[in-house]
C-alpha cells in the first residue's frame, strides 16, 4: 500500500514539475521572440524648406492672448491684434485658402484638396494661461535666450500653430494641393471654455464633414519614459479621459469653539476625503493601454519582456502594479481623484455649520459619471454628506491603431525623428480635440517636438520656453505631414 502511495505521489510530482517546466519554457520562448519589427530608422528622401519660424513664433508670443475664467478679465484687443499679426506673417495662406474668424476669435482655414472624401484637421489653440511672478525674463519676451525661444505659449500651443501655418505657407509657395481637403482650426479659449472649437464642429455636422484625421496637442517625445526602455518614445494620445467635479456638502453641529463636540463638520468631511484617497476605483487595461504595453514591451529589457510578452498570465499583476509604480501609470488604468478645494469656517473661534469640498475626477473610458457618484457614496458611507456633480464632460471613444490616420502620423514621426519608438497612450489632461470625436473616428493628440522633463515644467508654470532646434524639427514634422494628407 505504501509502495503504491509513494509511486502515485512520485507520478504527481513528476507531472507537476513537467507542467511547470513547460510553462516556464512557454514564457521564455514568448519573451525571446517578443520583438518590434517596425523599422524605426526608415529613411525617406526629404528636403525641408527653411523659414524664419523662430521670428514668426516670437512675434506671436509677444501678444498677450491670456484666457481667464472670468471673461471680464480677458483683453480681447490682444486677440484681435494676434489675428491681424497672423495674417501679416502668413499672407499666402490667407490669400489662397478660404478662411473665417469666428465670433469667438477662433481660426477656421480651409484649403481645397483633390478630394473631399478624407479631410484632415490640424488643430492648436493660441490662448495661454495667466502668468505669475518668478519668471527669469519677461513672460512675453518672444526672443531667443541661451538657445531657447522664451515666453508663454512656446510649448502650449502657439508653437504648433506657427509650425502648421509655416509649413502650409512654404508648401503654397509651390502651389501645394493636398490629397484631401485640409482644415486648420485654431481655438481661442481652450484653457478655459473650449467652446470656440465646438462651434466649428457644429458647422462640420451641418455640412457632413467627417475628418479622416484630427491632429491636436497631446503626448510628446520622451526619454526613459517606460521601465526598461532607453530609447526616445513618441506617445500618441488615442483617447482622452473625461472629467467630472464631485461636490461633497455637509451641514452639521457647528457652534462656539469653546465647547467643541466630537466629529464636527470639518472632521466629518476630512474622514470622508481620507476614505476616498485610500480606496480608489478598480483599474482596467483598455485597448489603447494594451497596445502601448505591447509596443513598449517589445523594446524593453528582457526581464520586462517576460511580463509584457505574457500578458495572458501577468495581466492581473500589471493591473495591481501600475497603480503603485507612479501617479502617471496609475492614471493610465483608473479614474483618478484630485482633492482641489475645501471650504469651511471663516472665523477662528467658530466651528462652521457648513463644509464643502470639491474632487476633480478624471474619468477613465470604462467608467461613467454615474458610476463615479455611486462609488463616492459607497466609499464614504455617510448619508448626511450630500454628493452632487457638475462640469461633467462626455466620455469619448478610442481611436484604433488600425486607422489610416494613425499610420500617417506614425510614419511622419519615424521619418522626422529616427530611432524613436511610436506608441499609443491615454491622454490624461483635457484638449479641444475631444469634441471632434463627434465627427471623426481618428482623433490623435501629439505634440511633435522633443523637450526635457525639466522644460515640460514650463507648461502652465514658470519660464516656459522651447529649444530652437526642437522648434525647427517640429516645423519639419508638419512639412512632412502635409505630403501625406
């Protein structure tokens, strides 16, 4: 009997060991064959035109097109000056193209193509955020300092507007006609309202215009942007997270500070916020992130390849690790909660009766506004705290990497920036481009220039500037793009 038992256990052990070795072999073989076959050093003959892009962008930077949430604070004369200066800098564009300036001061420029079947929209916005004290130079300097063009809007996004216009200006000098209709749509209030582009989209709907490619600001070219990857990577935003502001309100037992009661309004609200910070919504890997991991995994070191080549086995692990790695990776796979404002008392010796807080939620494509509200209520478990929502934006669909527009942008990146990986990603911030999902299946968010992480701090921050070489390569990118659309 013992002999039979030992024989059976031995057989089970051998079977388990064989299965384990087979599993290890499958994992290793998949990792060893997990390679990126894209030619990232594709050489295509191209002679970029020269233009005084630095001077032209500098002239636009000098004009203070600052957006404020309070419309009464906006100096619209600066916007009118900007429009006039743009016409002066790009006379061929405005003489050979159809154009209009909307009542919201947005640009809508059209160049008739050989066909109207697959039009392209190139976007940017020329309004900028306010500046604060602490800049090293005039925030609207518009001059080169130590190899950088300096001033508000050099990164966000007068630069891409100037590059698109300069590329078209040079092309029109040689009687350029695009393969399909080309639209240049430049918003005037992206930083606050974003409705200047919405009005243009309404016109597109009426006219039945369905762009095959919409191209706006978004991800950039980043070095060391992914574990185990040392090459530069161009991240193309294929979908944008939604947004909802969740307001928590509580009316309770305030009173004189000399006789405080336990669990007062401020404490009660603080506990609710702490619960929400500790218990985030469930992460998921959407198709855009899955494809990003597929591409980045093929270009990383072998240890990471083992994981990303075998997502059938390690997907659950990745979903658990991404929220831990960093704030950026966490935001890719889940809806995020930012606790932005809290209001309570207004006197030091009075416990307030009313306290309210705001949570800015960036909603992942697989969640909805209603799910966010229900989740908040479930976590805080306090029926006395009122939960309401405001400023809800729509959730928009992902652009597939199978779309022709994606291939066009990818090819243009590789030709302009050799040895740069191209991968899709989720746009974490908000752009005007999201509205175009109503008329297009291919909306891509990408800023086609290379800047350092330190330089990126200038976006909405101090000392915004762009390296002259980076600006010139951005100009080249748009020239190449025009040959493909």
